[in-house]
C-alpha cells in the first residue's frame, strides 16, 4: 500500500505543480481549487465515478470523451477543464484524487496554511470545527485548513493528521491499548 501511495505521489506531484503554476499565473488558484474540490467530492460520493477513474478496462479515449462531457455539463472552470482533459488523454485519471490532494497542499502552502485531515466517528459541528482549527493554529503557529472524514468505527474521539504528525484520541485506539495491556497483565 505504501509503495502504491509513493507511485501515485510521484505521478501526482508534477501534474499538481504544473496546474498550480498555471492557476497562479492566471491569478485563479482559489477558483481552480474550488473546481477540483467539486471533482474530488464527486469521486468520494459516487463509487461508480471512483471506479471509472481507476478502471484499466475503459480505454483512455473513452475516458477522455466521458470526462469532456462531464466537465461541459458541470460548467467547470476553464483551467480545470483543460487540465483534466490532459490528464485523461495521458491515461492518468486514476491519479486524479492524488493530483488534487497535491494541488491543495501546494495552494495551502502558498496561502501560508497547513492542511489537516480530521477523522471523527460522527460529523463535527461548525463550532467544533472552529474550535479544533483554533487549537491547531495555536499549537502549529499557522492557519489550518481542515478536511473532515467520518469513520463510525472510531466509536468516539478524533484522529488528526497534520503533515507527518498524527494525534489519535479515538476510543477505538484507547480500547485496543487497554485490551493489549490487559493481556499483558493476565
């Protein structure tokens, strides 16, 4: 799994850098990021679309035609549309989520922000998100952009990942630690 992530980041980085440079030159980083967020949301909300992106069975030309139609219907930002068409033509749609993540990381760095992934058992309220962002900002010293995920298996608590740091205060982890400790005692 780690090797696959490494390969994806090697593919994603140059594409994300090129897109970021284009968006920065056009002064449209925020608009491009919003367009990419919509694509990422579609990939996470629709298992069919996610499978379409990863499928090696569908040839590159068919994927490019389908993406062109999707982008036209969605009235995507011109830079986003042209970029995704290039990615599709090059047969790299499987890496699109990784490319978007790399772009968002680059855009956040440009704004002086740090991206953080927050996973909770239930969706966080706006007040909880604000409080968490303020706490992380105080700890890190930079503005923090939160990306939220929900994983009911955590039972409660949070798992926060900022760069290479991970803070795991989930009940699932605490229960697992207690289980291990009890096995050692008994």
